[in-house]
C-alpha cells in the first residue's frame, strides 16, 4: 500500500458557523448581518432559508443575545442574525 500525499489542501469550513462565531466575537450590537442568501426567490428557496434559520437557532440556543430572522428581499431571501444587548 502506498500513501497519497497532498500539498496545500483546501479545507472547507462551514460558512454559517464562521459567520456566527464572528458575530459573537466582534459584531456591532443591533445591526442585522446576512448569514446566507438565495439566488432566486422561489418557494423552495424560502423553505431552504427557513430551515437554515431554525437549525442555527437550535444549534446556538445557548447564545440568548442572538436574534434570528429571514429577510424577504426584492428578488431573494436572506437568513439574517443580529447580536442584541445582553439580558
């Protein structure tokens, strides 16, 4: 058996996780931040964004200072989050 090596691998991180981490660490309070957005505006796109929002809400439930929403734009849907004042 021979081992296969790779130089300079491109390691993919979950984009939403990185954005949420950045929001928690350094985002401005009470400003909405786009986590992800759809290309089109179909019912399937809306469902996909809603599912992402609900999953993130469950995953990050312990961070009570985060507020989640879905923004309905002119031609797309966006999954958005903001950091609120600590309660």
